[in-house]
């Protein structure tokens, strides 16, 4: 699951989609 979280965070940064809301680690950055 750790790998999936990292991939999801990368997509969040690239697209800035709604998934970013589910990734607090990315929002902190």
C-alpha cells in the first residue's frame, strides 16, 4: 500500500485533482 500512496501523491502534484485532498502529506508540501 505504501507504493500506491506514493504514486497517488505524484498524481496529485501533477494533476492537482481531487485525490490530493485525500493525501494530507502532499497538502503539507
